[in-house]
């Protein structure tokens, strides 16, 4: 592609991303649906661009997007919300991941599409919701703090589960045996060590941030975030969880008793982003989100019609089962509206797209079918989630979910989100 044309195209996409974001604020029609559509149009449909056109920049870009989105989410998560929602988060996370993996594996194995272990691999790949999709949508749907914390933490933890469980199943496939101690150790280390390193990074940055004097810049905190992400990922742990923990630490340092853990840290004060830094960070998230979802659209492949039919069927089944999982997993204190939104928040994204090609690269039987089916699941899950957001906001579908979750929020139903008598 000509350089001038590339620059023109980039400028157009940035301009379009801001317009769509404004439309999302006004109409609640998710901008990500249009962005994915643009990616599909210029990629698989018209063939103007492919993921390969971005070279190594594509995967790096998606990783940067995930790090920034999780970091910003962590900045706005309060410790009291995390503490109050932790039990519900763990229950919903494990139930959602396991049920998704087993359902997908069962359909593919008993339907004769894949062998048992390859079917489990695909189930693990699509087992989690994407934080890069879920977290931006939380901000626009007026959820209570506890509900937003549950969805944000669930999607972040499930990303790690997808990676660890897939690699474990792949080990079993290649070696024929599995050591449960190694698998459990890998999972615990990836989560726990990432949290510890993210928190330590937050404490360290808080200690030096106020001593930087005249060299402060709006780019410094994001730059240090990338350093933390890179170090943790190089050590073999979850950079995504570390980014979330780093943001939570910076946003809650005044709630931690740092001096009781680090006696020499009594003079450490919380990093407060000034208005300029806050605006810059929000604009950076918007810019990265625009390119991320277009890249997702570019990455989808229409090479196997059967894969798309199976993928669509799996996604529809998951949306039905998600209602049951939310009903039995979360506290009855959650409002009807929040429970309804949580019941549709299972879009797949970055982790699934990145993991889709691993079985094929490893020589797993049915690897190409795994890849194409994963892309179908990503596309349909995001499309259906986006459509349900519109339906919940504007149509009687909201009443159906209100009936299902009528026992929720009785102690204090959100006044901001009443169940309407007619579509909004």
C-alpha cells in the first residue's frame, strides 16, 4: 500500500473511531460492531489488507491495547469493590470457563468434527471473555461498581486460564501424559506471581514518580506499564494480570498499609493522574480500541463454511447457558439490570485470536478447523453481544431478562436502571 494512502487511511480510521465512540454514547449502538465490520470489509471481503500486512506490528499492537485497557480499568477499581465481589467473581469465572470448554468440546467431539484432545483445545481457546471487549462496554452500561469489578476481573482471569489450560492440553497431546502438579503450579504461578510483580511495580512507581521533578511526562506512566508488562511476560507469567494489578495498586495505594509491609516506604504517596494525563489515557484507549477491533475483523477467515455454522451454534448455546450461570453464581444483591448485562457479556477476542493458530502450528490433527472455528466464535460472540446490548436498552427483551432475574436487587434495585414498561 502506498505510504500516502496508508497515512490517509490511518487518519480516516482515527476520525471514524471518535465519531463512532460519540454515537455509542448517544445511541448505545456499540461502536465495536462497526469497527469489526470495517475490518471485515477491507480484509476478507475486499482483500485490501490482511493481518500479515501489519507484520510483527499487529500482535504487538493488540498486546499494547490489552495492557492499556486493563491498566485503566485497574485505576478505577476500588479495593472495597474487589473484596466484596471476589467470591462471586471466582465462582462465575470458573463455572463459565469450565462449562464453555466442556460444551464446545462435547459438540465437536461427539459431532465427529475433532478428536477428544483437539476438541478440548478449542474449548479452552474460547473459554474466556475478552477484557479488551468487555471493559470498554462496562463504562457505557452504567453498572454498579461491584458488577463492573466482577466482569473486569472475570475477563482478565479467564484470559490466563485460556492460555494455561490450552498449553497443558497441548502438552498432554504431544507427550501422552500429564502431571497435574505441574499444570496446577503453572496456573498458580502465572496468576499469583503476576499479581505480586504488578503490585511491587505499582509501589516502586509510586515511590519514584513524585521525585522525577521536571522530567515528568504524560507518557511516563504508560511507559512504565509497558516495562512491567514486558518483564512479567518474559518471566513466563501473565503480563495482562500484572497490568491490571499495577493499575489497581496506583488507584488504591491510599487504601493499602504500605508501611506495615515495607517499613521504609512511609513517605510513599499515591500517584494521582492530573487532568491532562487522564484525558490522554482515555484518548489512547479510544485510539487503540479503534485499531484493535478493525484488526480483529481483518483476522477473521471465511475458509470453511462448516466451521462458521458450528461456531455460530456453539455461541448461541453459550448465551443461553450464560443466563443459568449468572443466575446461580452471583449475589442476589446485584441489580436486575446488572445481572442482565452480565448474562450477555461473553464476547471472545484477543486471547482467542492469538491462541487460535497454536494447535495448527504444533501439528495437531484438525488444527485448521480449530483456527477457523475460533474465528467464527469470535465474530458471532461479539456480534450477538453487541446486538443484545441494543435489545436490552431499547426493546422488550429487557423485560424477559427482568423476569429471569426478578429475585435480584430486591434489597436495593438500581434507580438509574429501572425495568421500563416500554422499550427505551
